[in-house]
C-alpha cells in the first residue's frame, strides 16, 4: 500500500472507531440500583468505585447513621427514605426476638415498598444508591432481606471493606495462615439459632481445629455465647472485641479470654458496633 493510501485507511479506521464507540460512552445510563458497601466507617474506607456512584446517584436509600458518615457525598434532598426503618433498628431487633412472625410481616411490607419505589425510579432512568455498611454480602440487610428476589439485570453490587477487615487491621495480626486452618465468618443466630438450642455438634467439631472465628452482632448475647463455648473450650481461649473498627476517633480493642470476657464487657455499654474475634490469632 502506498503511504497516502495507508494514511487514508488509517484515518477511516479512526473515524469509524470514534463514531461507533461514541454512543456507548456518551449514552445516558439506564436506570439502575446500586447496592454500595460503604465500608466500616466513613469516606476514607469506601472504594473509589462506590464514591463515584455516590457522586452520580439521583436517589439515595440509606439509614441516617450512614448518611451522617458521608455528609459531603450524600445530598439530604436526594435521600428518599431509610429502607430498613422498622426492620433493622433497635426496636425491630427486639421484636425479631419476641415476635419473629410479626417482624417477618414488616420485612415483607418493606420489601414491597422498596421494590415498587426502585422499579419506578429505574423506569424513569434514575440511578438509585442503596447503602449498606461494611460489605453488602456479609450480613448486609439490603441483599439479605430486601432484595432477595430483585432482578439482577437492574442491580450492581459494589463491594466494601467489612468490619472483619477493619477489625483485623486494628488487631495488627494475620487472621489466616500461620497454622490457622480457616477463618469463619458468622453470627450467633447463624450458628446457634435464635434460641441458642442448636450448634453444639458444630462447635464441638470446630474445637478440634485451629480456627479464627468471627462473630458479627454478638455482643448483646455474649453471656449465652460464653455458656456454649465453655462446654468445648478452655477458659484461656483468646477472644477480642474490636469496637468501631476503622473509626479514627472511636476505635477500641478489648483483648480478653473465654473465662474473663463477661467481666471485661462490664467496662463498656456498647452492644452493637463491635466485632467478636475468637482464636489463637487474637492472642
Ligand atoms: C448487620 S451487620 C453488618 C455487617 C457489615 N455488612 C460488614 O460487612 O461489616 C452489623 C454488625 O457488624 C459489625 N460491625 C459493623 N461495623 C462495625 C465496625 N465499624 N466495627 C465493629 N463492628 C462492626 C457489628 O458486629 C455489628 O453488630
């Protein structure tokens, strides 16, 4: 091919590429629901991908405490409502324990409200951001309760740093490796049921291994956990609670053991924002 001919072909290829890609890059994005993991604390521990969605979102669905952590990213005028109201606050958690069926009814109602709202917004090509603390796939109530049957076609999940990662960093110790067989992420109700009647066989088997056990939502049932663990583990089993992991001003580490933890817990009133980690890793 002669040089001018080559330049002509090259220009043609560039022209075709630019104009065929343009509609993809500049087309208005279709409506979509993003579930964003906001990390354990504030904007310094959220992924840039999550921040980019916060910046472009038309509508937010989030509880006040997450909104409070992201004042410069969440315009209050764009917050539609708290999707977990009545199903994931202190009163609701009590109701879940005392009247589970009534609580499930509330969840179903909420699920419908969220679904109808989000689908309407999507049909109007809006970007909806639903915010979950930590990582949405680790005990995140959005995916777990509200969006169970939501069409994945309209959904994108943005991962976040879970409380486990921030708590491990606070402890400055490796949670896996170094002779540890595996790490287990759980919660008291997942392992022992809501009435603590289950899980004995599992715990007995686990006691044969060197495991890092991570319990979410555990502080309020610590007495029952200690009772269970005391059946299969010695009193010097290392335990730690990391409160407000990742918060630069509030993070606190409590190192203890199975035999001492109930006494040590008397030093603090916090019953929610703490992660319990058990095993040699936290010694
Ligand atoms: C419903 S779960 C949500 C977990 C969240 N999706 C995550 O990945 O961290 C709530 C529990 O997570 C733990 N948690 C959440 N954020 C925390 C933090 N910054 N420090 C310590 N524990 C935290 C507490 O055990 C709390 O009771």
